[in-house]
């Protein structure tokens, strides 16, 4: 299948950029690709060390001899392989073919390598040709929450809520930019000097942001918010201490009885994860439409329509904004509308939808408290150019939103649901809210982990009680509130 291509093959070896299936290549005269430490070594990072130990994590760089060997093997591979035939294979078959050819090249050229070094070289080259190069070992790890590449020379990861420097390096900024282009091209987008900012996603739903030169001075900056392969559930959040069992039951009921919910929190606080958890309690016969800048939500219901915004093209035309999507949703007979992240004037259309028969709609907003969340919504409506009196805007907000769930990432890296707050209505010109549950920090242990507990505020009959009774959930709601209050008094 893979034959010698002669002059044609060597002519193409100088710059293989990836139209799918992605193929990364370089000529034999180019700088050797940077070696990525194998995954079996990186699994040592799964136990997060104290911050003062972070500088000791770096290992000595690979020798120039290794890089020279890899460059020679890579050049011979490009001269031998038939890319048109490789494109017809699935990923696993293509990887096996490349490994066989590389093994033959190593044998023919008689490179002196141990078995482990040969395996590392095989994995490295396969990642360069078929995957995302040096990023592959990091993407394969499920314990990493974020990957942050600051130019070709520095890569950081977040593990267990702490940011650590990784040993991963790229050959140069050109290799990093090529990988960025490969990622964004899979969702029909591009990143270059004329369009240096791009949001995209990986096949598993992980969110990707790229900002390239000239805006990024030290080389392309790539940020990947990874999604776990096994999606978190409320039960797992209980296990991790993010919420109590009674609080989880309360959230289940809130999602089940079609309260309009806004999930509030800072960056990295787990808003999207919590939104995914709450959508598990949507009835399977409901028609749900999601609107996102980058499709991240993964609902399990059978009747889901997923919509995604579109940036303008190179001529500055063809942009589809979040507000366009939300307005169009109203013509698609939705029962619930879910907006992945509300950050602009589309909030007004979402509030209108919440208040016109689309109960159970949800969205997330960046803010630090439930009260600040409501103020931000008011500000975003004003940013949209709506010239409504302040009291009218607040009446729309209080009449549309039922529950604000506040998520927070604490200074020790842990994530907690800190407030479950319901919106009561208006009193004069002020929106009235009441907390059903709060998280209170009580101290810190010897290892620097914060100690706290979720406490009930003593509300025995919340504002959405009638709605819970309509869905036959009032007994379970009363039991959860009573149990929460009883534990708070212990």
C-alpha cells in the first residue's frame, strides 16, 4: 500500500500541513521535532505535589543525538509513505502502518536504540503525523483539566486545581501554529495573521482557544479546556464534596420541575459541568435546543437540537451571533432553551423566552455571587441598547429567573456549589432573593485545604413550592429541606 514516491514524495516532504486527515511533516533539513515525554512517565503528575515542589518537576531535556535520530527517521518516513493511501485508513490502522514502516527504517539504518527508546520514538512520530504532536500525551490524560501553551517553549497544565509546568515542548512556533491550524480546521475555522483569534473544539467536545501572532507576541497561545471522558454526575459532585446529598436532591428537583435556572460563577468554577449535570434531569420527551459559541454541552436526551455561532469570514461577512441563535430558537418550537454562556444582549431574548412558555430554560453567566449575577444581567441588557426603565428591566429579570446556582473555585483548587438562591420577586425597585443553601468556610487544615460545610438557611417552603407540587415533587422537596436543616444544626 505504501510505496516509494520518488521525487514527488520528497518534493512534498518540505511542508505538509494538515488538510484532514492531518499530516504534520518537515524536511530533513528542518530543526528536529521536539520529543514529548511518554505518557507512562507523565502519569507521575497525577498526585499533585505541594506548590514548593513544582520547580523540581522538570526533567533533563533529551539529547541532540535523539533529535537527530528522530529527524532522520521522520525524513525517511516522509520519503517512503504514500499520503494518499494513508488518508483512506482509519486512525488505528494508519498508526499501525506508520509504526511498521518506522520499525523497518530503524532496522535498515541500524540506529542503536533500546526497546523503550524505540517505543518512545514510535509514539512521538505517530503523534506528529496523525495527531496533535506533543499535545497527544496530555490530551490522553483524564486528570488534566486545562492545557495552556504559551509559545513553543512553555506548556502548563492544571491538575487537581493547581497549575503545574509540563515538560512538553514544541520544535518552534511554526510547529505550534501548524497544530493550532489543524485543530481549528476540523470545525471549519481558521487561524492566521488575518484572523488571529479563534474559538474551536476537539472531537471530544473540549474547548479550544487560539490567539496567534501578531497579537500574541511570544508565539501562538493555545488554551484547551479538557472534558473528562466520563461525564460528571451530581452523585460524583457529592462524592467530591462540591455539594451535600440533600443539596443534590434539591438541584435534581429544581431541574425536574422546570425552574428557570442561571448558573453563576467565575472562570474555571465548573459552570458548564454543573449545567451538564442538571440537564440529566430533563424529561426525555422534551424538545431541547442548545445555543453555544463553541459546542460543549453533551445532553443525553434523544430530542436535542445543537446550535453554534459562526464568526465572520475573511471579508467580515456571514457572522451569526448568539442573539441570532436565541431569536431563531423561538421559531423552532422549543420546550427548553439552554444557552451555554450568556455574555451579551442575547440575555434579553433568553429572559423573554423564559417568560413566554419556555419554562426550564438554563444558562451560565460569569459572576461572583447571585446578587452580582442579577446586576450583570441588568448591565448586559443595557449594553444591548435597550432603553427600558431600570425598574422594568428588574421586573423582567425577577419574573423570568427562578433559581441562581452559584459555583466557585476556592483558593485551594477545590470547586464548591456555594449558593442555591431563589428569586422571589420585586419589593419597590429592588429584586428580592433568598438563599436556600450556603457554603461557609470554617478554616484550613495543615495541608492548606479549606474546611467548610453546606448549611441550610432554614427555609421550609421555598418560592417554587407550588411548581414542585404541580410535578408531584413536594414530598421529596420537603424531605430534602428538612434533612439539610437537621444537618446544619449538628
